[in-house]
């Protein structure tokens, strides 16, 4: 049986892998239900000051 320390190490590896897949995520929720895995990242993007976000079509 795994010790608590080994489990924490394994969970930390999962956390690191998840943030490697979603580098802009501030929070990642992982839900495992049998053979189904649902990953829900909350990603944060910043728009630099001075960047025009509106299309200029005439």
C-alpha cells in the first residue's frame, strides 16, 4: 500500500503535467469517473495595453 507521501508525490506529478498541457491556466479541475476523464481549465489571457481589439473595416 502506498504511503501518504507517495500519494502526494504522484498527485503533484499529475498537477505538473496538467499545467504543462494548459500553461495559461490559473485553475484546473480534473474529474475521473471510471474510464472517463474530464479536464476543465480556467485560462487567463491578458490583452496588452494599446492593442486595438476592434476590427477596422471600412
